[in-house]
C-alpha cells in the first residue's frame, strides 16, 4: 500500500486515474506488462517511469490500515456466528440472518459440493466474502 501509486486502479483496467494506459506505459508488448509498470512500487531494470507516480501520505496509509483493521474486526465478529451456522444440516443451505456486526440482513449460502460459504450483508460497507 505505501509504495502503490494513488492513481493505480488495477491492471484489470486499461488506465489509471491520470488516464495513463498501463500497456502503453509498459512499452514493448502486453505480455508481462504488469512487471514493467511502476504503479505498485516495482523498481529495477525494465520498469518504466511514470510522471504521475505518487505514493500516499503517511496519514493516508494509516487511515487505510485502520479501515482494513476495522473491516477485519467485523469479519471476525460475523465468522463466530457463521462458523456455527455452517455446521447446521443440511450442507448446501441458504438463509438470511441478522448480521452480528451491524444488525442488518446477512445473506448466507453454502455450497452443497464443498460446504464453502458465500456471505453478503445488505448494509453498505459491512461484510461480504466468498470462500
Ligand atoms: Zn452487516
């Protein structure tokens, strides 16, 4: 996070927030282009320079880390309930329960093949994951 450019949107997108096309920036061919862009803090031979590369401030990094920590606390709270729910029969069930993190509606579904859980709370910013 601390070396990642604040304009980076991910290589699943064509360009960053400054409209720099990742493949154009990497040069050569599309193959291996992610290894030749500096956006994630990569340095070294073959890595291109970008005039818009800008790392977040220490305050932005701290805020991001606090947000991640808060999210993980919500996940831990919800997992305590989901770990009990997953053992109820039958395997492969679906249910909407009260979210233990926010008291909203938590949608749970379980694969009847491997028992993995997909969880999504209706509350914006609350938990959502797929195992
Ligand atoms: Zn919730």
